[in-house]
C-alpha cells in the first residue's frame, strides 16, 4: 500500500479554539477541543507563551478517575510537549510523529506560540485484512498497576496502550479491528467503544472464561473467507512495524502462519572460559549472544484455524506447534522497526521512565 506523508504549517491566527488559558473552565476547554476537531488544545499565558498541551483523552481520564468536574486545567497540563520551530525539518517532525503519534506539533519562537504543524498520513487503499488484539489477560505480572485498570488501558505517553495500537492500524489502512477481552472487559469497552471516534470498526470477543493467548481464534474461523488472513497482536506491545509489508511477506510465501521475530541481544556480564578437558584454551570477555525472539505479532490464515474444532483454552505456542505437526506452512518474519513489550512490572516501569524523559 502506498502512503503519503503531508505536513501543513498553520498559523495560530488562522485557527480558532486551538488555545486556552490555565484559568478556563474544564468543560469549556473540552467544548473547544470538540469544536476544533483536533483532539488537542495548547495552553498559553497572557503573553501567548506556550505552557503546555491537553488532549481530550487527558480531560476524559481525569473526569473518570476523580469523578469531579471541578478539576482545574492547571492540574492536567502536559508541561513538556514536543515542540518545533519555523525551520524544523521534515525528518525532525516525522520522527516526533512516528515515535509519539502526535499529529499536531506546536511551533514556538522564544517560547511564544506561533502556530502548529499538522501531520497527515494518506493511504491510497484500505486493506481488507482484519486485526485481532489480544486484550483479555489479567496482567498479574503488572500488579499493582492492573489491580483496578486492565493492562490494555495502562497509560503510555498519556494514552492507553491499546489506543496506540488502534491508531497505528488506522494509519496503515486497517479499518476492521476485533478485540478479545475478559479481565475488566467493561472498562475496555466503555473507553474504546465501537471505534467510531477512531474512524474504524471495532467488534469484541468476550471470553466468559480465560481461553489463553490463542483460544479466541476459534471465534474468528467463521469471520474469515478462505483467502483472508488476520493479524494477531498482543496488547502489551508498542511498535511501528509496517503491517502491510508483513502481509505481503505472508502472501508471497503462501504462509498459513507468519511469526514476527525480533533480534534480541543477551548480555553476558561475565568473562567466558573456553577449555578442553582441563586445558585452558582461551578467555572471552563478556561476550554477547544474539537470538530471534517471538515479538507477539502474527499473521494467520483460515487454513491454520482448522485445528480449533471447538472452544478450548490454548496458548499461541501450542497453537503453532499443533499446526507444525500437520505440516502447515509456517514462516518467520524478522523486522527492524521499533518494538517494545511491557508484560512485566520492571519493563512497564522502565517504559514509563523512558517516555517521561
């Protein structure tokens, strides 16, 4: 699929309802955001200096978490927004967009807000491939974060992780997304909805009991045509992988299951001694080992789903191995794009610290 990145420079004088002050009523500010159609507003002082930014999601989450409509604008401002200047390059702006999914980047000069760059990604074609996001897990390894909040709704860069995934798929032309849910499922459905606010169609598979990381694929069988594939991705992943290239690889190799792999470096903190019997041969100082790990992203054809005769609990590893036993065509797709996974407490905390820098 061919894409085109368009960056427009817009003067602050030409756009209404894109700024507010710290003293404005939160509901009035939310109304401004709804009217400007950009899902964000820039907070300025009386001299038009940029103080920070607020997204519609920031306001909604504050209202939901505190259930208090007296929340002040000052308390929810992102005071470290990504900024640009009048001479910012395309590469600089695109990298901000790629890494943060910010479609509006404020333009400042000596901290005075002059306008903003708007980044648009245009696709020539909408793909017919469906997407399945696995979001039903309990997130036990992320306690206490997941005690009240399901893992897909944990915030990264002030936005739930699952929302990052949805927007990424939308930008790459995927408009039909299925979300498999179980733990605190109603919170996910309430926040995400039917996908209308993202410009995509979202349906849900509600697991009455946990079905593992592949069990919900049983319900996908009837939704796929014989020549269709579905992309399956875990909800605890951030990546900018090109999903269209992945689909092309899958189809070109006539694969039934494509497993995405990522090169991973295992760092050895010790010197390694090589010997034969008791004779010393050499010493290797802290050698590193490289291997390909499972990235938690797959493309699966209808053919591979035939092993799921009924609703059962099954993880993805066993699903793949069962298909291998009957000689289903399984390929590996190693990609170089960014990839982060935060299924454990230490990884999640490091990701929060990384994104807060």
